[in-house]
């Protein structure tokens, strides 16, 4: 086997020459909006006392994770589109994949924590302050980062543990497990099964928490006698459900299938949750949540 550390070439979203400049412009704009929206939301939560609530505490970490994993992907993709220098060192590829896996896994667990927060707020309003205490919030966030860190180590060792043989062309715009595993000379079935099992545990585990939380929320909301209360409860959950749909939809499409079945649609799904989803989240939350709008006005005054 070839045990030297190879350089990889990222083939990118498309190799069509005329498409590089328009794609660069589009993704640069999306990246700037992502940074502005998420950092703006974090600053707003920090300075507006009315937003010092568990929901916005989780949202701050959610925005932080969005900024981080968008920054792991977008700058490299933008320089590749602009300069056409698509090489990435072995260490660079490992680092990019490891950080990406860490932040995406953290996002899954944060979405589950946010669903639990909404469930307690709507189904058990009287005990909400006791159950979702500042200590409980920190524990849920710490758990998200801990599980994400351990998962990322396992994903990375499974993806980069084999021997690579040339040509080292990664058919993707960043170092992701499926396209990297295609370049491994040795048998990758064990690694594929381990990655699939881990992705299933993280993805399905957190989505079960979300589904259970929302089934109970729905039951509680349908039992409410007052129409304004029902509308308010649905509005609080709408933004979270929108984020969950975009994120999990593209994630399941990507990872809950064997590597041999991955195709060019993967790039479309990847663009959604690595580039588009982090840009949409701050707008989904602040525009659909009257608390966020009110606080923005409060700060401007």
C-alpha cells in the first residue's frame, strides 16, 4: 500500500469553466450573509436582556456552530472557484473533514436540545424555569459538543485510516467521507459500516428526540381552548421545524445510504446543508419570531 501522505485534488461543484465566476459570486454573497446574519444574531442575544432565555441561549450556540462549519467549507471552496487551485494537502483534508463532522454532529444535538426546550415550554409551562435551568442548558450544550467531538474522531479515523492510491481526485467541493473513501485501495466495507452506524445513531437518535417532542407539543396545542394561545405555540415552533426540515432532509439524503450509491445529487444536498442552511437559520428565527424583531428595535432605540 501507499503510506506516503498524498495531496488531494478537489474537483469542485462543477468543472464547467464558464460557471466558476457566477458560482464564486453567488457563494461569496451567501457566505457574507451567513456571517452577518449569525454573528448579528449572537450579538443581539448578548445585548438584549429580553433574549436572555434558554431558547436564545441554544440559538446562540446554534449560530456559532453555523458560522464554524460554514467557515470550514466556504473559504476553501471560494479560493478554488476563484483561482482554480484545487489541491489540498492530506493534513488539510483530514482537518477540514474532522471539523466539519464535529460541527454538523453538534448541530444535530443542538436541534434536539432546542426541541426539548420547546416541549417543556409548551407542555409543562409551570415547571419550565426549574426544568430548563441555566445549569441544565449548559449541560445540554456541553453534551452536544462532547458527543460531536467523540463522533468526529471516529468518523475521521474510519475515513482516513486506509491506504490511498492515485489518482487522488476527490469528486466533491470539500473533503467528505464518501468521496474520500472511494480513493482508498484497501477494503472500505468495515469503515463504511462504522460510519453508517455512527451517522444513524447521531441522526436517528436526535431526530427521535425531535419527533417525540413535537408529537407531545402537537397533542398539547390541539388541547388548548384559546385560538391565540394555539397560534402563539405554533409560531414558536415553526422556525425550529423549518431549520430541522432543511438540515435533516439534506443530511439523511446524503449519509443514510451506502457509499456505492452516492452520486452527483450529493453535491446538491451538500450545498444545502453546508452553505444554504447556515445562511437561512438566522432569518428563519429572527423574522418568524416576534421576540427577535422586538429586541432588534429595542437595541436600535
